[in-house]
């Protein structure tokens, strides 16, 4: 982006807020991973081109005029409307937490490399997907988002002594293994160390699936046909991680977890 009065940016529209009788405040993720808030003048008028070019989930090229408080968005050119997300109710519910979380974690004038590419790739992967596999895309995006922002939970080894999670699982009996996890300290805790840290019990399979989703591409994740129960287990984990470590309560994620569509 240039430092002049006007500049161009590639953006993903994350949020729209009504302003006055006909304007909108747009919250957008810029191509460099930073956050932009700008006013779209007369965007709510039926004749406005903003309705289709700067709607939620849209990728657009836009000119921005620097203002005293908020910049002004002009001349939007649509790049990708992500119609597959917008036209399917289940896809909309599954993808909404991606926008919601980005709107809360991205910051103005603070670029995050690969953030825009990861977000738009995740949205593109909803196209043509069987609905039961959609939550896996969202879960994978969130756990990858934590890693990209430097707040990745330790999923595979004890944060105190380094003992592998798999060792605990193999030594345990039964299929539903519960292990200790410390949201305060940031990761899995083995049985020998759990009395030294503030822990809660969590299903080991949730952590294992989170680790799988973290290390796989979106293409690989869809090929896995992740069980919907596993996807929702990771989503519940991500929801608590957001609340406990980032003080973020995602309304869209809560709605996904309770919508009953999957």
C-alpha cells in the first residue's frame, strides 16, 4: 500500500455495519493480512454497486481515500464472490466463524504474512463439498490461525516435561481417553505433571485431530473425510482456546456449534 492520500488494496470483506441512512462501515482483511475499516458511501441504496462487489465473503480490489477517522472505499472491482458459501445455508454457517475471528484478531497496519491467502483458500474449499465435511475446513482454519499468529497450543507433548501424548494414550485403557490440558499454560499436560499446573480434562482424540488438521492442507483434509464428530470436537476446543487465551467470544462460532445443521 502506498503512503499517499489514495491507495488500492485487495480485500476480503469480513463485516458490515450500518452507518447513517445509507452508508456502511466495512471491516476488511487486506491482502497483506492487516485490517482495514472504511466507509462505503450510499452502499445500502438499491442502485449501489457495493451490494454485490463488497458483500460479506467477497474478495475485491478497491480504491481507498484516506479520511480523518475512517477511509472511504470507492471503485470496487469484484475478484471472487465465493458464491458457493453465500448460496448454501450450511456453508454460510460453517464459514462465518472464519470472518468473525479474522475481524477480531487482525489489526490495522500490522501485516500478517499468509493470512489472506489462508483465509481465501479456506473459503474456496467450501465449493462443492458435502455438508458434513464443511466443519472440518473451519476447524482446520482456526487451528492454523492460532499457529500463524504465534498462539498455537501444544498438542502433542507435555508442556512441562515433554512426554508425548501418544505415550499416554497407548498406556491407557479404553477408547475414550481423557487427558489433562492447561489453557492457562498453553497445552497438554501428562499425568505426572498435572498436579503442578491448572488443568482441565479433555478428550485425547480432540487433541490428536487438532494436530492432524494443523499439519494437513485443505485438500488433504477434504480427502480424509473427517468425521463430523471429530470436527466439532476440535471446534469446541478452538472456541475455548479463543475465550481463554485471546479473550475472544465468537458469536458465529457459537452459532455453528449450536445450529444443528450437521
